[in-house]
C-alpha cells in the first residue's frame, strides 16, 4: 500500500499459512494507530468492533462525542450503548447507568453498567460499595471495602489512626481568642496510650482576610508560620513524644466565629507529618512520614451570652480586684542591675473578658511602705511602680499606672532568689 505520499509499498505480513496479518505498531507510521489490517491516521479512530478506521468526529463547541455520534444540548451519552439519548430518559432523581436508570435507592455499578440496591446502613454507619462501614471503620474508595480506622501497627508508627470518623474529637472542646485570631481545640482519646488534639486556627494576617466561608486548604501556604486558616493534628504518646500533622488539602467551612462561639466543618482533609520549629514556626515536611485523613467532621463551640460588666466593657478591667487575683500564672520574676521586676497574669474568665497582666517594678532596696503618687508621670525620682495592661481579644489595649496608693516591699536581698511578696 502507498504510504506517506511516496511511490513505494510496505509489504503486508504473512502468517505461516500465507494469510495476511494485521500490521503492528512498529509497522505504522509515527502518529498512526494499528487497527485490523490497516493503520489509522491522526484524523481517524479505530472501531474496535469492526476493526476498521473511521473519521474522528468533529463535534461542535456545545456537543459531546459519543461513539460515532455527537450528542447535542438536551442529550446525554449512554456509556453502555454509546448512543445519544434525551436527558429526559431518566426521571428526576434518577441516574443513567448503561441502558437503565438507577433510582435513589440504587447505585450504578460502573463495571457492569447495571443498577444495584444500595446497602441499608444504620444510624452512624456509612455506605461503602455493598457494605456499611461502622464508626470504627473507613471506606477505601479504590476497593469499595471497609477498613479499620486504626491498627496497632498504624498507631505505633504514626501515633494516630489513618483516618478519623465523624464522631472524633469530641472531648474537651475549647475556643482560644487573642490578638492573633481564633483557635478551636478538641481532643480524641480512644486509643490509649495515644491521644490526638485537633486545632482549627483562624489567624488573619490582614484586615481583608475572610474568616467565614468555605476555603480550599490546598491554597493555604503549607507552613504553620504563614497559613491563615490552619488545620493541625497533634498526636502523641506523651507530652514529650509528639508528632504534628498539617493539612495540605481539603475543605474548611466556617459558618460562625466570634469571641464566644465558633462553628464549622471539615471535608476530605488530608494531613501530612511535619516538623514545626517551636521558636519560628518554620515548617518542614517529613520525608516518608505518615499521612492522616479527616473525611468528614463537624465542630461547634459556644458559651452562653452573658452581659458584660459595664466597667469592664469601657475600661477593659474591673473597678477593683480581690486579694486572690493575679495568681493564675506567675509569669516572670527578674532581678538585675536596674532593679526588681515581677509579672503575673489574670487569665480571661471567658473569651469576651480582657487579658490582664500585672507588673511590679522596684528600683531601690529596702522594706517598708512607699507612696506611689506621681508614678503615672514616669518621674525620674520614682522608685516603685505598679502597672496593669488590659488587652481585649481584638487587640485593643489600655495601660494603668499606680497613683496615690501605698505598696509594701520585702527586702530586695530576698528577691534575688526568686521569692517575692
């Protein structure tokens, strides 16, 4: 036969019996495809039923190729017959499957193009192929088979199950609010001695960053230092032996967020094992590390709306303090050549309550009672200061400096070993 426009012929292959054999791919020109006894050109397709070359369909912009036809608007391609059919062939709520239409109680078997009954799963179970996965199982999408969420081997290696069910992370939910943003926390404690904590953090880096809505986590920087919508799982055998997993893909939906409540959901989230620098939060992927999944999970936290003290609302702190306050956390005590510095914290009772820090500064030695009058002017002759900083969850801050009150200081020599009154 003549090929490539040249006046020469390629010999046909003959079998031992002398019969013609179809060409193989090596005997077809570049860009051609072997089809029966011929080689189809780039403008042709091979009809596998007749082993003949047919022109490739030139379908319009609004049409779809279907076998030897082009389906137009209002038509669909029947994958079983490769024929165009009206889209109305299946009633509302039905799905085309080969030559049939599957009802809402059926599913289409892609291998046989036949409708099959859906499994009748109980509450808390999930359909998976022809089976129902329990809360302790997950559906393998490739095999359509149920698999256990966790195995001893998985837990020993990754400190967490391969996937978390919809009822995971229900223990000790909490909402942390500070000047950085909002962080929802909850624990999962079912595989002792291993435990996992879920963190959903909203840390906007600019005023234009949206924190409510639906977000594609694959578009977030894969770094705990720069992500603005971060999903992190902390898995550990103990407080000193932990692994970190940062979301690299999936969907985060936030339907409500505020100083006292948050609500949202996660879907198809995949997390990869990372190392996070405690100081800079720089994040690096662990080569060959574990990966976790959260197929579907809803979360919610809320506190009752209580009226805020008018004085706290205006001034960010109460009008007076009790003698047992500022003992939640003795943050720091420092003695140096300049003086003696004490710092304590009053933790917020609720996310809406400001964060308070108490500073006591002493610039001379000796005991006794000292007047604090004039300290608010930062006078150079003042040696005793009491300062309170009040900061709201939105980042607004007010500073209060002592005046016209007395303070009592123990001997400064006693302060050097860390004891303070």
